C-alpha cells in the first residue's frame, strides 16, 4: 500500500481489570474474550469503521467520521451489557476517541494522534467513553438527540506534554457517574461553560 496521510478518527478500547480476571479464571476469560472480540468487530464494522488491530484485551479501530466512532462505541457498550453477552463473566470496557492527521503504511497508522487516543482511553473507567476536544469539534452539532457530552475539563495524560480537554459521552443506556479520571492532573472546567454546538449533561 502506498504511504499517505489523512485525517483519521481513532478508537481504542480496553477491558478494566482484565489481568486479575485472566489470573482467576483463564478458561472462562478466554471464552468471554472471544465473544467480546466478535461484538467489537460487529460494532465497528456496522458503523463504517475498520479494525486496525486487536490489542490483547481491546481494539484499535479507525474511522473516517468521528461520529461513527462515537456511535460504534455506544453500540459496543450496549452489546456488552446484554445478559450473557460474554458468558458468565461481565466485561467492562473503557473507550477513548481522538482525531488527527496521521500517516498510513501497510494497513497501520503512525503519528502522535494514535498515541493520544490510546492515552485518552487509559484515563477512562470501565463503561466510560471519552472524547478529545478535537473530536468534539469535528462532530459539531451532529450528535443525535439522545446523546449528550459532559465536559470533564483539561487533564494531563501520561507521557504527553500538552494537556487534553476531555468529554464523556452521556447516553440513557450507559452508566453516567464515574470516579475521577485516571489522569496525572485534572483542571475542572469553569462553572457554566458549555460547548455551544452540542448538548451538555450536568
């Protein structure tokens, strides 16, 4: 494949507490992960995305439209929440989404946006979907009526010099309240400040 650059949306996911679950029940976890992977692929591909690679207990996916990445993330969370979706082990995944200009070579992507998307994911908790400010800007006012965004303020992410303003996806079918982000430092947003093009959840 010829090398090329493009603005691409990246979705990273990971299973919260997977190391402990593998240690306690390796056979059950193996079966649960197979179901998890199938649900992830279906959610991504049904929203016009591509699986770049499986990352152990998560996925790295790419999308042309960031809104598709958000919708795929919600669909994935909904699928995992169905009774028996992953056998007798409940899996909680955390998700991070970021948009940026990257280089594509041999079916893989290279550039700082890829790393930033992964770091955004690592700041989340199981069941939580986080978006970067850039992702929010690219989506604009196209969010469906049932989806809102919660401004979590600026955070310092591990190994990254520039802080990132993060937003949590809020949807009626998703868990909405979480502990503080898993980040180096959080700077709350000013009271009353909102993103003019979208809907905010208190």
